[in-house]
């Protein structure tokens, strides 16, 4: 009986440890922001510039400082992920899900976020020059002190977005900016489009 109980306990402990392993993310990123990361389902992704990461699942992961410049991130899931200081310049994030992500101090220059969902994203102090946000959902996003120079903000939902102290010069605007905060924002030579969009 004692041997059987011991074996049963061993099986239970092994299953418990396996469950912890499967539901724990692990990153090995070097000082240059490249390396590997394991998501919460145990899938391992290479992290380096210019690679295909379409539909990758980075939900809730810590990718701070990651170098994903020029990557194909179509429909990737970055919801609730930490991308503080990450480099996503030139990356393609069409239809990506980034709700709740933290992207403070990130370099997102010339990235493409067409039709992406970016609700409650924190872009504070980020570089967003030349970004294409057309068709994106940006409601409740924070752009405090962000450099959004020459970005495309047409057909966006930016309701309740916070653009305090941001540089929005030369941007193209068309969308829902209801209750957005533009206190001390710099808007010079911006293009405002008027009409109905879907």
C-alpha cells in the first residue's frame, strides 16, 4: 500500500511540475534584444530582426528590450505583453492584438498597425514617427510625450486616448477622437480629413 501511495504521489507531483512548466514563460534575450522566448503554452520563438512571426502568441510575455525590427507580425497576439524599450521599427502588425500592452520608450517608427487592436496600450515616450495606424482601435491608449510625427491616423477609433505633450505634427487625422486629451500636444501642418468611414 505504501509503495502504491508513493507512486501515486510521485505522479501527482510530476503532473503539477509539468503544469507549472507549461504555463510559465521564459525568455533568453541578450543585450542586443535577440534570443528566444517560450510562451505560456511552451512554444519557443526566435527573437531577432526581419523574421516571420505571423500569428505568434506572445500573450502576457515580457519582451522588454526585444529587437523585432522589420518582422512580419501579422495577427500576432501581444495582449498584456511588456514591450518596454523594444524595437519594432518597420514591423508589420496588421490585424495584431495588442490590447493592454506596455510599449513605453519603444521604437515603433514606420511600423504598420493597420486594423490592429490597441486598446489601453501605453505608448508613453515611444517613437512612433511614420507609423500607419489606419483602421486601428486606439481607444484609451496613452501617447504621453510620444513622438508621433507624420503618422497616419485615418479611420481610427482613438476615443479617450491621451495625447498629452505628444508630437502630432504632420499627421493625417480622420476618426473618432471623442474625449481624447490633446493638452500641450504639438500639432503643426496636420491634415484633417472629414467624411464617413467604416
